[in-house]
């Protein structure tokens, strides 16, 4: 009898014990040896203290493992001491361990850092680094030995003012990678707009930092790569200089109209976004309004930050996901060949994003079911907000959003399904996605404005097959930036593009990840930036496949 | 379009209850009696003269309220407001006076005095649903939708099941793109008043926002059948037609929406998209220009309301 009672009690205990949440991500930053901390002023009294920083996942030492670079920023109080901010380069040692190689690399002190993008700018087969900053962005040349040299001046790509987003692409098909840089607000550190001074420095009746509305914006830059170590400013000639000074942030080079020429999307904060369509003659036509990607579905200018590009519906076309300010919604613009359609509410991604200020974003197939999901990090710009919790906005620290793709054009937001790893609140900015250990599961590095960064290691148990596709382009575009990869399985085709500059002023790993579901193999087709095509049939699943361009 | 709806909501709001009888000196009483007789005889000018004397020389708040009422009926809005200001000087905390000022301000689309007055009233009479409702409507007019939603939710809690409160709350939710909250709210409002065109139109907007384009199309068409010039319904139907790639039909209903609500940038933006799809770049550019001009004008008018509202700076 006693035994029976004990058995029943034990069964009852099992019954009432809450099911453990499914494991998806585990933050391994600390155990991996990442000790970086982004510097930030506690009160964020000035807008320059709220917008940094980016993060890059790229293989700086060509050992096949993606390394990490976190961008740090100064504050108004430390503005005159560049050593007060220390950006950090971490070498991936394998086995989920990283080593701080910043001091040797020479990438530690780019100044008041904002964002980062990487590319092999001189065709030597090694990735170089461009860091945007307040007071002068920098181009660092990779010396092939773990060190970098600042070649900003000789390359002619130093930009005054406040640069934010950047990205390389070969816009004129001369084989060399050109550079676009967005700039944000015109700011004079000696005459900063006074905290809470007027109506553009108030939020819900409380004093906050001023801007961006009410402050003058900055123009943008396009530099043509001349091929001799020097770039030439062609911004005005190309028609992408933004003379009105919209508040530029995230940048995405891709080819939405499929004409084989890279076009350019620029997320502008509180002003209409830009879509520059490549005219194939060295100039661009700004077309965001007629293409339906300038503003929200109902015509509101949103506070756009991050831009992600992905083929979320197996259409073979690259759609856009743009993160925005609170009480606005994140935009999912579906690519309809000659225009985009705002599918945000219909796709069920918009409503849940309304309370959050969104930053880094990416299409990631976290469970390898073949359907790209969407990951977004959030965090407000006003710490003062926590004193006045009014309206629909969340507080200063905010949770992440993970939209699971249902495969029918709609998404479920599933962050809470995976414990607190995604619902814990942070003040995040840039993210970089990629597979740090080649286990076929996409990992995510996150740079927080306040606090420690995270390295979310994907440990999902139930997952499909996968492929990681690494491209080796012909020199000088050795990274094959702009190449489109199409992977075909019985469940359909997936298309992805190799980009320099992703999400919010950050850099994803350039190797492209594809979930294959149950498919044991896939056909892989690469459309190289010069229009040539390479096809490999029946590529076995669950491997890193490297495809070399043959000329 | 929301401005017109707000005006309707304000005017439809329950009129202030008759001022309570006060102990009056004979002179006041006589003046009020004579004014009442003059109104009955159709001599409104004489009635106003007598009420003005009673207010000025006998400090009769009741006379001033009656005078404001007559002036409002005669569309002398500015004079009515002046009369009520005098009444407020005599009785600063009078519920009747404050209420009349707030409602008159709302009817005249003077959001700032309405908000200031109603914020006082909701503090003085925290259990009175009507004042929270009116405050919500005033805040909507000022573009402070989060605060409007707070006030309207309170009104709905204090006195549930009020059609106008539910409609205003639904409109505020729609404007904040909180469509999943708007939908059940507007359904309840429609249950209470199945023939309300504004409610049907607002419901169609919520349905479009939740992604149910079939329902949005059906309800927008219902609203248009009752009121062919309804701005919201035509805008929603236009957006549905745009999504269906039925561009000529989208253009036609959006032109009606733009005409019905000439201050709104929304139909202009949709028209810029439709003309772009139709390949008419010149018309697309023209409507984009109009959209941007109207957007700037709307922002300027909202900015002018500062600091009474808590419009965000970002």
C-alpha cells in the first residue's frame, strides 16, 4: 500500500512539474573568453551616446573559422580620450573558444566607433575592415599576419562627421568592390543640443536626448574603387549623396529587380528610406516611394534602423525586413519583382513589434526546416523611459523577437518558447549571424549598448539537414560579394546573397547557411557578380561546401 | 478623416445635465424668468441681453451657462467660449462650467483648452466616465494616441458598454496600429449600433490590419453602400484593391477617399503607389508630393499643440 502511494505521489510530481523549455540558444560569450564591454554613458543625454555599436563575424586569418569584432564607442565625457573606448577582435580558436587578439591586430581604437563592414578591397584574398565612426571612419588593410594597417588616408575613404552604416559592392561591374557609407546626424561635440531643451527633446512629457528630428542630417558617400589602392568619391555623380541629409543607418546592397546589377537600400531614421536602383551606367535612380519601401504601409515615416534581406517564401526573390522605433512596426516588404508589398501585418510580424525599438535583424533558418526565420534585437534609446511607462512602448531594456516561419507567408513569434534566453531584457544594437563551429546551426553575436555582449550558441536538438556554402570569387572580388546562391531541394528553392554590410551597421558571416529539412542532398547554383553561373548537383547535406569561381 | 469623426463624437456626447437650481436673489430670478419668456416668444436677442446682465451684474453662473447655450445654438462659438470663460471666473470648479468649456472646445476642435479642462475634470471627478471619454477624444484630436487610449480605457472601465466610448477606443487603437485590440472593441460597438457607418468603416480598417482582407473588403463595401463618400471605408477598400493588384479600382476609390478627407496624407500615399503600378509616373509623383505636403502640415498642426500634448520628439 505504501509503495502504491509513493508511486502515485511520484507520478503526480512528474505530472505537475512544468515542462522544461526547449533549448535553442545558450549564451557562451563568457565561457568562450569574450570579455568585451561596450562603453556607454548612463543617462544617454545626447543622441551620439545611443546609436553604437556594430559587430562583425568574419574570417580575418583565413583559417576557415569566423572570428568576431565588436565595435566600441566613446561618450561625451570621454570624447577627447580615444583610448577610453576599446573595440575588440576575437580570434576563433575552435571548440567554442575565442582569443582576444585586439592589441596585436591594431583594430582596438578606431575612435568613437559605430558600425563595421568587411570585404577584401584589394583582391589579395584577405578580408579588410571598415569601421564607421563619429569624427572619422577608418579603413584597415589586412596584412595577412594578424595585423591591420590604417589606410584611410591613402585610400581616400575618410569621412568627416557621423558615419553609421557601410557596405561594399561592385556597383559598376568593373570587378572591384566599391564602398557606400551612410551618415546620420550633423553633430558638434562643442555645441551639443541641450538635454530636454525643447519639444524635440521630450518623450511623453519627460526630458530626453534631442534628435534626430530637429537636428540637421548628414549626406551619404559612395566611393568608387579605382583599383590602385585609392577610392574616388562619386556620391553626387552617382546620385546617392542624399543632399537633403536624411538620417542614414542600416545599409543593404542586393539586387531586388534581378537585373544582375547591385542596387542599394538605405534605412533612414525618422525620414523616408532610400532604394537606389542601379542604372548600369554608374548612376542610380532613387525609387523607394514607387517601389513601396520608403515608408510604412499607411505612409508614416518610421525610425528605420536595421535592414535584413532574405528569400523567406522560396520565391527566389530577396525581400526586406526593416526594424523601426517603438509604436511603429517592423516592416516586412515582400519582393514582387517590380515593386515591394508591405506584408508586415498580413505576415503576423508587425503587431508584436509595436512596443519595441528594433535594431539588428537577420533572416536565419534556426531550425533548418528550409524556411528562413527572422531574428530581431531591441532596446530603447531613452533610459529615462523607465520612469514613465506610458503608452504602448516597452521599457528601456527590451526582449528579443524570434519569428518562426510557418512556410505560408506568416510567422509565429516564438521567443518565449525557448526559456529566458530571448526574453531577458537588453539594450541591444548590432548582431552578426553565422555558424561559429560549423555544426550546421546558426549562431548569433550581439553587441549591447549597455552591458556585456552575447554569443548565442545554437543548440537546438530537433533540426533538419543543412549546407554552409562558402564562395571563392575571382580576384579582385575574392569574397564573391553580390553573388546569389540558390539551393534546390524537393521542398523548393532558396536564394541568398553574399553581402558586405548587414542588419544594423554590422557584418554577418559571408558563408551562406541553408536549412535543408529532411533532404539528404541539394543542387547548388551560384550566380557570380559578373553574371556567370556555377552549378553543383546532388551536393551532400551537412557539410561546408566551398565553391570556386572559374574564369 | 479622424477630425470629422472626433467632431461627431464630441457633438454626440451626452449634453451636460441642466445646472442645479441655486438660491438666487430676486433680481437674478426675475432676469432669468424674463429671459426664458423671451426665448419662448422667439426673441433670442432680448433673452441674450437679459442673461448677459444677470451674469455681469448679478454674478449668475446659471445665466451665463444659458447664454452660452443660446450662443452655441446660434453658431456664435467664439462668443459662447467668452461667456463660459466669464462663468469660470465666477465658479472655477463648477462641473457644469468646466464641462461646457470642454465640450465647446472639442466641438470647435480647440484641443488644447479641451485637454487642459478635461484633465482638471478627471482629477476632480475621477469616477465620471464621461469626462474620461471626452479627454480621450480631445487627446485623439491632439494626436496623443497613447494618452487617449489610457483615458478611453478608463472611461470604458467606469462605464462599460458605451457605444461612443467603444468607437473612440477602436479608432484610437486603429491609429496606433493596435488592430488586434481594435477589432473586438469595434465589434462590441457595432453590436450596440449595427447601422453605424463609422463603426463599420473602422472595423474594416481593423480587419485589414489583422490581415483579414476578405472581411475588410466586405465591411468597407458595407460602409460605402451606406455612405459612398466615407473616407475610411474608401481608403481601406483602396488598400485592399491595391493588394489584389486591381489597380484601376484601387485608384477610383482612393480618389474618393482623398476627396472625402482632403487633409489626410494617407490616401495620397496610396494613390502614389497605385499610379506607380499603373505606370503613370507623373501622377505618382504628383500624389507623392501631395502626400508629403499633407504629412508636413499634419505634423506642424500637431507640433503647434505642444506642450499640452505629449507627442514624442523622436
